[in-house]
C-alpha cells in the first residue's frame, strides 16, 4: 500500500512568494560590497550577466517542471532526461550546496540579530535553523504564510532605504560612470557573487508535487519571481552606488547601512538591520523546505537512505527529510565560516543548474516553451561563473562531489 503523499495546495501567488523568499535574502544587504571590490561601478554589468544566466536557468527549470511536476527539481529532471548518474549529481550538489547556503543565511541572520560574540551568534544561528524546521514540519501552507510576512517586511525595509537615500539629496550620478579599473574578469567575479545572492528561483520547482495545476503555475511563477528580484537588486544597487560610489561601497562592511549614513538618513540603520535579519530568515525558511523535498525525492530512488522518503500522514510534509536537513545545517553552522559557505554553495548550485540546462536542451520541440539556445547560453554561463570562484571553493566542491559519486557507486555495488 502506498503511504501518504504530498498535497497540491499552492497557488501561483504562493509559488511566487516561495521564490521571492528564497531570492530576496541577505544577499541584497551584503553582496554589493564584494561585487564592487571585483568590478567597481561595473558591478551593474555583472548584475546584468548574472540576471541573464539566472533567466536561462530559470526557464530551463520552469519548462522541465511543467513536463515533470514532481518533487526533487533537477534531480528528477536529470534522471528522466540524462540518466540516473546525472540526476544524482544534480541532487547531491543541491542538497550539499544549498545546505551550505542555509548555513550562510543562518549565520547572516545571527550576525544582524545578535551583535555579540561569535559563539553567541552561532548558538542563535542553530536556534534559527531548528525553529525554521519546526515551522516547516507544520505544513507547507504555514511555510508560505510565514514566508509571505518575511518577504513583505524585507521589501518594505528596502523601499524605506531607497526612498530615504534618494530623498536625502546626496546622490551623485557621476558615481555610476566610474568604471576605472573594471575588467572582464572582474565583471564575471561580480556576476558570480550576485548570482549566488538571488539563485533561489528553482525552489518553486522542488515543490512541484505541492503546486496546483503545475504545468501552468510553475512556468509562470518562476520567471515572475526572478524578474521581481532582479528589479529589486538593480534599484538597490544603483542607489548604493549613487550615494557611496564604487570605492566606498567596496570597503563597506554593511553596504546598506553605509548607504543610509552617507545619504544623511542614518536613522534608518535599524531598519536595515531588521530587514537583513528577516530577509535571511525568509531565505532560510524557503531553502530548508526545498532541500527537504529534494532529499525525499532522492530517498524514493534509494540515492539517500530510504526512511527519508516518509511523508507525515496528517501534515503531508517529508518530516524525516526535513529533520535530517535541519541537523545537517545545524552542524554546518557550528563548523563553517560564512565566506567558505558561500563559495562552496556557489560551486554546487552552478553544477546543479548546468545539469538543468543540459536536461532542458534534450526536450522535444512539442514540450519546449522557450528556445533551445537559451539552454546552451545557460550552460555556458554556469561554466563561466564557476571559473570565477576561489580555487579553494572549487577544490572543496569537487572533493564533495567525488565523495558522493564514489559513495553511490559503492552502495550500488553492494546491492548487487
């Protein structure tokens, strides 16, 4: 007898909210400083590059989700279109890479919420992870409701910052044309940093079994969420550059706090802190939900321990997978640093989306909703952004993928 299944409860607006929650995270409050260090005012060009690559990845995920409306995202699509090993590689990269993203979001939340010693921030970060997992265990509708609140609050904080800085009268349009020292490599590095900041659009696809009318809803929700997020990043990035200039932005530890202070509205600094903390929490909430569904899908095919495939009989959530993910992220929060988590996550996520583009490329004409050349552009873009990552991140990511693939080979051989 089949066990309980996930239920289709999410509308298009719910799916958009999940996507926004995953993308409008702490990155919009922190990513512009390292992007400015890499490319100066040309970070806006880096944002455009990241947006193009993200759009290619998003539409690849969207059209695959319409054809295969099941949990697991590219893990499921890779299995169907490219073979079991490619699917496993995507799923492994997602679970491990996005667990690192969760650790980064939890640490960022704690940094803004608790201006105390590092050990206290780690304790708060672990508590945030466990609290988010507990909320997710209550059902996907509770997850969406809380994500909606967090997204609206974060966007309100960003709107207050933008309006306040522009009204302060200290914005200098000349700062947007200061591209001194910018290089193609620097632009790509900025693109890689900004890509990490809003690469959460596939979270909708990982919830494919819980979306109503998925063949219509998912292809609409993913591009809408991405375009809204890119617009938010563009406006915030332009405002930060206008008031700070590329040099001051590059040296800012908290870019938006520096922007409100330079804009003569330093009273908005607490708004920035609250907005960043809530945005981090919203991203963490959406990420944990997506990883849990991917882990459940992998467990169904015995690519992860079979007990993780269980679905709660009344709340219809993958409760064992959610608990396992929470424990994994809590461990990562206790051991890793924020910068290392971001680089490692970027490697895993770029591999994941490269496989998504390759899978979308194989779709027949009658199942395609976007032209095939977008899949090629997305695959090339992912490869280009991998090149910009620190070598330590590439080495660590390659090692973790090797461990996963070797482990799968050993387990399969043991099964005969």
